[in-house]
């Protein structure tokens, strides 16, 4: 391993050690902030494991997240949590295969628009089902303590980070990068384009499904229009751009930066929050297109040269 890799491993170990003991150190407010941070890390890592590697910008993560929350709400107090969580992830994977196989036949902005449209379509199917069953939202009583939910999200964030790390260093990741650079050339050279894309898209849906299932226990109330909100997908893309890179440290840095900035903006300028966040995204796209991690890597490479 290079010195850079050892430094990243050491910093990751320190951060993980702090997060492991954080509930006994921080108060309720900061525990809530850490819950949000861990959920965003898990969601963005899963997005990067497909979109960051393949170049297909997906806005479907909100529907995987919302479907996981819906599965938890439907089976709450019918099944134990340890059974509902993988069921929520599996439901998201099945949906990803169903919508991914036809959607991944188009590229570029057409794929972005198609995933957004499919997400809205699924959302209103859930709304129609809830209306037909006279269920105007679902209340979850007796949910676990925030500390329990914290460790569930910590496990999902670590699992998503390890997944991104493994995928980015595997032959599968090499194939996805080849698709990102030139899909036609990759197919000509024998890369199984359709299989790699569909498999990565399905794999990237598993973690968001479980994150949504955990988060609805935090909210204690299932509301389709809120939990299937497309703004979540846009937030994930923003964090990925700010963090930069198709490597695991990028989403961690991006999520940490955005959560800290969000807390500062909400406290000081709540009316201008979204405007300032949009300006920040424009700034990164124009002046730091490689993101925080990409910029750090470039500076380190320049120093070595």
C-alpha cells in the first residue's frame, strides 16, 4: 500500500472509532446530526458504486429509499426488524432490476429524465395504493431508541463504503469505468455491458432500501410524498459532486462537508439555504470539478512530482 493509502486507512479507523462511541459522548441534537450524516454517507456511497463508476447519472435512489420505508411501514409489528430490513433491501433490488433493464438502454440526459420519471411513477402508485386502502399515512409505534437506529445506520454506512471500495478495485469496476469512458468501444472489446450495468444498478439499490427502512423508524410516520421526494436524489448527486471521485473517501468528505454547511446555513440563513446550496454546487462544478477528494489527490500528486 502507498503512503496515501495508509494515511486514508488510519484516518478512517480514527473516524470509525469516534463514531462507534459517539452516542455516549454527544447529546441528543448532535446524535440527530450524526444520524443524518450516516444516512447520507450510505446513500451517496451506493450511488457512487453505480453512477460514479459507470457515468450513468441516476435519480432513482429516492424511490429505492421510499420503497424500503414503505416495506418497513407495512410489515411493522408483523415481522421482527431483522427480517424487515433485508426484505426492504431485496424489494429495492427487485425494483432496480425491473426498471433498470429497460432504462439502461438509453444514455446521457435521457437516462436521467427516465429514472426521475420512473421514480415519480412508482411514488404515485404507492400513493394510489394507500388511498385505495384508506391508509392516509402510517404511524409506527414503539420504534427503537435513536441509539439503536444510529448503530444500524453506522453499519449500513460502513457496508456501503466497503462496497464502493471493493467495487472500485475489482474487475467489475474496471468494466464499469470502461463503459463510462466509451461504452461502444467497451462492448466491441467484449465487455458484458448490459450485465455489468444492470448488476451494478441493482446492487446500488440494496443499501438505500434498508436506509429508508431505518429512517422511517426514526420519523415514526410514513408519508409517501415526503419519503419518495426527488429532492433526496438531487441531494445525493450534490454530495457526490462535492466529494468528488469514484473512490470511497469522496462521499464521506462530501457528506461531512454538506452536513456541516447545512447546519451553519440553517442556523444563520434559513431563508437562503437552498439558494446558497445551489450556488455552492455551481462553484464546485465550475472551479473544482474533481471535488474535494479529487482536488486533494491532485495536490498530493503535484507535490510528489
